[in-house]
């Protein structure tokens, strides 16, 4: 069973290589506009590391001063040194605030710019791009992947720089305090870190297994609730309860197993860390007795050792996070490098040079979908429509009717032949200019989750309330809209679920009327409606088609009898064409047979 999870913990990792680093550099160009804040953040990181590493030194001075060892730098009384330490802590607070604030500001702004760029490119992608990708995958680019990059900018990068500075300064200071103790510590720490890495890798694997199993149990819940009617109809409530119980038991077993190993890991780390400290302190005590080390030196050494050990342990997790970030940047870069449609960069108005009259000609069109190059969907199709004519396209399922609509909208480009608008090749007209003069009313209407007013105004966002109302009246939508308590401000719900099929169709027709297109495309706009809804929608469609060039893909032949031209398609070819009266006279004609079948079904 497939599972799709967008959690960052499960994000795929990329190997750290020259190519992956270069991909990351390309993404981090978004830091450019905020480089001043970014550099400021780096400075505060350096100051933060410096003040942090100065604290054990001052602690050493404070302890030595209590024992009367007031020599060298900061040879002051314990009270003065304590005040210096309080001042240092205050400075550390200020530095930490600005470090976090600056990196958060840089991260949020740069990631917002990245999200806007990714979304803009998504919207401008050709239809074939969406045909080959899942919506969840694309949403993940804007959520999980970009969030992973955001964490890298705001947290991971800062932690890596702090860790490096802490490591360098810490090792330098413990070498300065006692080279002998440093060699002893460095001989122990790598062993602890290596064992910790093995443990943590195994525990992460168990955690992922537990998460996978939890996802499985979530799938059981989702399937059961979505098909609750079937569950109850077959009296399978206890079967589903058993499925869920079994899945949850597996989750518990894996979680307990993971807990046992985490317990062993924590116990080992506690023993190892404190054992190492005991070893270092025991050795340091011997050096103190020999007069080679002061008590303050030993204390500072232990604290610095803890800093160094903690930093080394933290690098393992940072390395894992870096791999995930490089994987996220590769996926985001793949998207940003995709070729988009040549749509307008800004929402430009309709230009007089591209104003259409409504004459359309398809000349010897041949087409294969890019994802199915072995199947020719459209085969040598030629259709001519004059201004204001209604062209009906009919035929059995799979004949290529809806594909023709997609070609007219230039969702795809034909492999052979050409499409002409007013005698001009479609490729000579900018996509935005062409689509501004076309409107599509499909069979499955998708409404956006806002109000009815917003959905109608989608046809022309700058329309006034009176214009929206007038479009709704022509679409036979005004009366049902006003029957709602909130009228035009009624929320339609996700994908328009709060409206019936006929109501959604009439809102879509109002949207098309408001756009006032030159060329209208209707893709089986009434096929899924009941008789009452169909009559209302059909009347609205007649208002919409008036004085416009219309291409009507129809399943119900009764709705297109008055078309100026009926094109009958089969297996991607034009089988017959003519008016209703002409086609009905053809003996053994496909249109005549289809018409008989529908009359028989009625």
C-alpha cells in the first residue's frame, strides 16, 4: 500500500557531492536581497560563540581567585570577576536575541520569495506537466521541501557555524590548558561519538518503521470513514475494528522496541560521558597533585570538554539535516528549471493587434500526448468555423473530442498541421492574448472555495457588482443565488460542494458570460444533469452562445440539433460532418446510429 508523507523527518536525503552543493548554492541566491542582515547574523554567531567560550575561562578565574591564585589576566577579587560574568551573560542575551532575529528575518523573507517563485512557475507550467505529476507531490515542494530549506537558513546553518567555531576554539583552549589531558580526552571522545552514531542510526530506522506503521493505521481510518456506507451495508464494523486494532498493536510493538533501544542508548551515553569526565578528572587530579594544574584549570577543562563532546555529537544530526536539505534543494531546483508556457509576465490587457473576430480553422491536425507518444489521439482532423457559428463535436468515448478542446486552448501543441484564428497561426498569438478571448465550460465544474460572487467574478476580476449580477441573470443563476441567506456572498465550500451540479454549472456559465469571450468551448456541459437542471442550464447556454463562435462537445445529441455544423468523430478521425438533417439521412451513418441509440434509451 502506497503512503505519501510530507513530514520533514521522512524527507529523502541526497549524497553530499559537488553537484548537490552547486544546486544548494543556486537556491541560496534568494539570500541576496537580505545579505546585510545575513552578514549581521554571521557576526552575531561569532560573537555568541566567543562569549560562550569565554564563560568557562571566567569560571576558572573565579575558582582560582577563591583559592588565592590571583595571577595573570583578570587577577581581580571574586566579586569583580562575578560581575564580569554577569555582564557577559547579559551581553550573551543581547547577542542571542539579534542572532535569532536576524536569521529568522532572512529565512522567512528569502523562503517567502522562493515560495512565490515556485508557485508562479507552477501556475505557468503547461498542462502536460500536471498530467505527469501528483498534486500532493507539487504541494510538497511548497511545504515540506521549502520548509526544510527554511530550517537550513534559519537554524541549521547557524548551528553548523556555531559548532565549528565552538569546536575550533574549544580544542585550542583545552590544548592551551593541558596538552596531556587533551590527548586523553581526544582518544576517548571519538569512540563515544562513533558508537553514538551507530545507535542513533538504528534508532532512527526503528522510528521510521513506527511512523510507517502509524501511517498504515491512518490509512485504515481514512478508508473506513470514506467507505462507511459499504462498511455498514456489509455489517463489517467489527472487521474494520479488528484491522485497526492489529495495525495499532504493530505501532505499539515498534514504539516499545524503539523505546528499549533509546533507553539503552541514553544509559550508554550517560555512562560514557560521565565515565569520560571521571577519567579526565582523575587524571587531572593527579596533575593537580603534581602542581601542573590548578583547580580552576581542571574545571575549565571539564566544561570545555563537554562543549567539544556535545558539538561533535550534534554534528551527526546536522549532517543528516544537511543531506535532507540538499535533497530538498535538488527537488526545488528541478521544478525551477522546468520550461514554462510563454504566458504574459504581468496581467496585461487585451491588445488591439490580437483582437479576434471568431474565425477558426483546424487544418490536418495530428496529435499524440507527450506521455503516450505511441498512441495518436487526433488523426488528420480539419474543421472550419466562421464567426458566430456553432460547431458541435460528437462521437463515442475516446474519440478525441475533449482533446480537440485542449488543442484549441493551446493546452497542447499539435504534432502535425496547424490551428488558425482569423487566418493567423495560433503560434503567432501570445497565449495570454488568445486565452483572454476564450472561455471554457467543462462537464466537471471546479469552483474555488470563496463566495459565489468571487467565483463569477473570476471571469473578469475587475467586474462591478452590477456586471456580476447581470451575468448571473443571463445564466439563470440569480434566482437560486438570492434564495440563499447570504446571496452572492454565500460560501460555496471546497470545490463548490455546497451547490448542486446544476447550480455549479450556472455559476460557471455566468463566469463565462462575464468574460464575454469571442470563442466559447463547451465540453459536455449538460451530460451529468437531471432533466430540470438541464433545461435551465441549456437556456443559459443559449444566452451564452449568442453571437459567439462556439465549439460544443456534446453527449446528448438533442442539445445540438440546431448547430451550424456537426462533426462526428471516431478513433481520432472525422467520420462525418454536416447539419443534423444532412447526417440523419446517411444510411448506416455513425451519427444516425448514435441518434437511434439515444432515442431508444429515452
